[in-house]
């Protein structure tokens, strides 16, 4: 499998990625070692690790006290451009040509008090390296036209640009050269972009009347916790809240078309939704078309090619997968091991009882690949039921079962943010002082063993969370999309 062609229009990258080791022990990703879920699992034994609990248990949730979350990113095409057309073709060896930049090589920045300003990165005195191992000098740049036009001439009089620089071709700038006693060159710095995401308010509720509290046995003991009682039904509501948050962080999409009445404010307000991981990688990352059943070593090689092109610093990647893709991963890893690893091991340890045909002992064969070290990177695979639960994304007609991702274990600078170093995958929740809206639970009503807050003959338990996904280094994310 080959890596897809590079998307030059998708270049912003978070500022200052740092080494994976500074984040956390990523191997926890492949294990089911519940911390946040431990007490809830006493009540709800079938509760599996989901995306939200995975992020929380790896310590990837952070507090935020502002109205939105965000960080700055910058692009890096300052030494790369494309030609849109030939204005004046060079007449022969040593002669210059005039070329119009491609529209995609024209940039726009907004300056306060000025508005949008269009510019391009190629500058006078730049030296352009060509595919035929020759070079050209940028003699002049005309910024009075759109797109800008540049005049290039060969470095040597015997070289020609005829047929070398073509419309639609892409070229890179290596360095520049200035004459003695000359003035300064044009300033050339990357643009900065601000990534933002919204907080979303998630709510769940369990209610029971006072009569129901006395007509049946609504309590049960929590095993291993003497004297504890749990109202039947609350564990389902608590688990539902976790899954709502998890699916919002996974599948959530931004919105601009929703309003609702606010009882606390007395008028309609905007209903905000958060951008989840899937929409983020669709917009900022790389999409790798993947045929079901083929995910294997070649897929990792193609993914690594993408990451190498993007200068990815992370050497550990998390790979959430739907079940069908996870099964394909394991089956193809088994085939690879059978053809390559197993013969090597058997040849090296041929006298071992493990390979003795006369040995009567049974042996356990572990055919589960939670991780692979390949091309200098560690790939950690984990099945996530968000992608294939039968009453959810696994419903017939959806393709999530064969979908997966490669997410870097890395951090980046978050200048001006709550945390100066931000994990490139995580979430933020609203909190200030001692009040947190990460996973808030409260009870109210006029019945049951609670402090009475109303005259209504019922008791309610409610969960409330104000959370949003916070992602970065999007150019180093990959989505495996079934075709």
C-alpha cells in the first residue's frame, strides 16, 4: 500500500512538538486498567473502556476557565511553491523566464486596521533547486499582480529552464545568495493560525417517585463495600453520561444552527457542540483509503511515510480501531509472523521442546497483537466499541467497523493557554476554584433520603458535564477510511 499524495493545502501544524516520553506511558492505552471507572464498574460490570475514560485515565483532561479553548498553529510552506502558468518562456540556455505562481501558493493574512493582505513566500535572491539537479535564481518578484509573478534564471549560462519549470510543477527553495554590499532580503516567517473548539454541555438524569421508593426495593449493595447502597437505575444513567461524553469527543461536529431557551437567562441562546476527534482528523489530518481485510505491515509503512513527510517527532502512536479493522490487523500480523518470524524462531531454537513433534505437552499460542515496533515507531492498537456497537455506530449501513486512526503521543506549546504544554490529544472541562464541571453529579427533589429541595414527591439524580475536545498536531494524524 502506498501513502496517498501529499496534500499541500493542509499544512498547518501545532507549534513545537516535543518527545513522547514527556507525556505518559502510552502502553496503558492497550490495557484495561480502570481508575475513573473502577467504582462504576462495581455497579456496572460490563462497562468497557471508552474514548472518554481512556483520555481521563491517561491524565489527558485539563481544567479551563475561559469561554473557549484553543492554541496557535503555524504553516511551513515557506520554501515550497507551485507554478500556475508560464508568462514569458525562456528563449534558451542561460536565459530567464517569467512565471505566475499557482493560486494555492498565494497566502492571506489578516492585519488589524488593514484587513486581509495577500502575499507569497518566494523572495528575490532565493535559489530554487530543480528536479534535474540544476538550480535557478529568483531575479525579480512582481507583487502588483495576482497571483504574483517571479522571474527565474539558471545559475549557469549553459543550463536551460526550458521544459524544466512547467505549469503545475512544484519546486523548493534551498537557500539564497546576495551581492557584496547589498541591502536586506525580504522577511520570511510562517503564518500563525488560532485553533479553537467549543465546550459542549452534556446532561443525564435519573428520577424516581417517593411512592416507587417505598413500593419496591430500589436499593442494592455494592459488592465489597459494606453498608453501601445504590438506587437501581442510577448506574445506567451514570454510564449513559460517560458514553454521551465519549461519543461527543469521538464523533462530535461543530454547529452554527442551534438555539434553545435558557431558563436561567430568560431568552434563547446558542447551543454549542464540540468538534470531536473524527471531524478534526478529517479536516486537519490525512485520510488513507483502506480496503477492508488488508490492514497490515504495508499500511504501517505507508503511514510512516506520511509521518516522515510531516516531520513527526512522536515515536509512539495510538491506534483506536473498529472491530473489523482490529481483526484485520491481527490476522495480517499473524500471517506476517508465520511467514517471517516463526521460521526464524524455529530455526534458532530447533532443539527446544516447544517445537518438538514428540512432546506431549499442550502449548498456549497467543495470537493477539496489541503493539508492533516498526520503522522506529511503536504502534499500539486498541479496539473501541464506539466504532461498532450494534445499537450505535455498528448499525447496518455505517462503515465505522472498518475505520481506524493513528494518533501521535506528543505534546506542543500552548502559548497563552491554561497549560503551557498541551497534549495533542485530550479534552478540557470548565472549572474554576473548587467548582468543576467535568463530571458533576447532584441530587434534588422532595422525596427519598436526601435534603428536600422542593415539594415534588420525587427524587432526581442528575449528571452534568461541560467538556470539549482539544487536539493538535493535526498534520500528523491519520484516519484509515474504508473504501
